[in-house]
C-alpha cells in the first residue's frame, strides 16, 4: 500500500541496514535493524505509523545525502 510519508524503503540483509526515503526527499539509514522489522514495515497498512512506533526512536540512524541515497536504494532489496 502506498504511503503518504514514505516514498521508498530498502533493506541490506548482509549488514542489517534499513534505508528509508521520505516524500520530503530526505533519506536515512537505520542501523542494526532486524529483517523482521523491515518485513513488517513493508506489509504495514500504515507505513508512517509503523515507522513512528517501531523504528524512529529505536535504532541508530544517519541522514544520507543525495549520492548516498541513490547508491543505497539501487543496491539493496526493496
């Protein structure tokens, strides 16, 4: 289901990194995220709500610049 907040999500299973690009254009990497959290986010009826409840304040993150975002979104599973 499309999200009004999240534009795209990707997950790198090898290093447990979840990459989220928001409709605002900002993108972040969330570190040490279990694959189950990624799967639950993908299938959530409200991705924004799931993100706020289970990811936003639970994982270390870093903001990505445009180059990092494009590279990460193209390399990992969506």
